[in-house]
C-alpha cells in the first residue's frame, strides 16, 4: 500500500487502487501481485506499472462482461435442469399457466476460453471448458 501511496497519482487513481486492494478476494495476494509487477526489474516507474495494470484490469472486465449468445438448445436444457425455477428470485412462478421469460447468460462467457489474450497458466484455459456454467434469471 505504501508503494501506491507514494506514487504520483491523481486522488481518483489512489482511491481506485485502495478499493482494489481493500475489496480483493485475497488482499494480501493482490498487494503481492502489484508489488511484484512494480519490482519486476524493468526499471519502469510505479506510476507507469500501475497505469498498465489499470488498462489490463479494464481489458479483463470488458472480456468477462461480454454477452455470448446462448443457443436455443442450451436454453431449453437449463430450463429443464432448473425445472423452470428462477435462481435470481429463488422461486417458481405461482401461476403455472403464466409464461415466464428467462434471461439466459453464461457465468463465464465461452468466448473467453478461445481468447488468445487470456493466459491459460493463470487459471482460464481449455481444460476448464467442460465446467462452463449457464444460468437463467427471470423477469
């Protein structure tokens, strides 16, 4: 945290990095990762490394939030698997004659597994393709 505090960043950037570290699933690991990137013997200033990390972060968010189409076959399988149960509301429709529209979405977009920018050594790779999750929410 001291590395980030001593970097010449805008107040907004300081807030972003503080939130990143405070809200990480594993704050210690996140801090070690940032420290390692800053001290990777490249000689780049901390501000430049943090800017690169911020751009990487934006790229990852963009990739995991893209909406991949869900085939009609997969939609039918999910509705059958979940017995027309809305996982978002944790309930079935009270009126069974009423049709509910499901919004089907991949938890992890399948296109992510074929993305050349993603590093399979970090945890996302073709071996995980069989574990893709598809869920539906209703509205």
